[in-house]
């Protein structure tokens, strides 16, 4: 296993962001791993998830969105977030053209990744994984944020806590049931941060991800 620090060029107007590649010795898939709205690519959850995935033979390319790079609190508008997701996916494919690339993200990062996939034609992205899809604001159940998912043409994996305050279980179940080529995995008692008392959920997320990826072959 080895790590490599990168700088991603997003665009002339947006500039660059930090990224880090974590590559296991025998890599079967490479995930772009986008962070959530409140914490960057070096948050303990994102770093821990990258290491757990590496133990399953899955590489990751973590990266910051521009607002996080500039230490701002307000997330980027979708157009900037989408351009950053695209830059990360293109870099992953450029570095490892022979390895299947999967888009993924925690919360906001996953939603921005799927929005880009819904809008763009692409050939090398083989799927998208949501580590907690943020279906609605806390306390305001709704499904409007899922509308774009019907335009995503690659397989989708939703890893969701049954106590996720940003995706009530009946609603996320309803959304996934209406989408083709979609898998929903329940993490019992987990909230949006994947906290379960007295349990390390990261190995579970990694093993479920690996099991789903093996089914893509």
C-alpha cells in the first residue's frame, strides 16, 4: 500500500485543490471519494474509510472541494462542485486507465458526484457509491433531492443508516425501489455520521462496498 499527494487542476477560473491517492498493493477498483459538507478530505471518517477500503483491495482518490480548500464554511455551488468531481474522476482514469473507476462520496460529496453523472456523458465511470445519501434536511422529510438519480445510467450503491436523520428509512427505501440497477444496504442503528454505539462501522462499509463491486464483474 502506498500514498501519493496530488494537486488537482479543476479549471482556469476555479483553480486547484488538494488530493491524496491511497493505492493497495493489488488494486481491483479505484474510487474517487468526495467529502461531506462539513469536513474535508482529511477528516478521520474519510481517512479511516480509505484505509478500510484499501484493506479490501480498493484504492481511493480523496480530494477537497474548493470551498474547503479555501477554509470557507459555505459549500460550493453545484457547477463548481461538479467540475471538481469531474477533475478527480478524470485524474483517476488518467493515472490508472486499466482499473475500473467508481464515483463515491460521503453525503454532499456523493450527491454532487451523482448530479455530475446525471448531467454528463461518460464511458469510464462504472458506478457510484453513496456513503449516506443526504435525501433531505434534518427534520424535513422530502425526496426532491433524489430526482436527478433517475438520469444516472450506472449502477448505484446506497449505504445508509436506518437512523439517518438526513434520509428517513421509509423515504430512502421508496427512492431506491424506484431506481433501476440500485442496491440499498441498511446499517442498523447508524445515524448520518454512521455512528453506532460500541461498533466500528468502517470495516462494514468497506466489506459491503467490496461485495457489491465484485458483483459488477
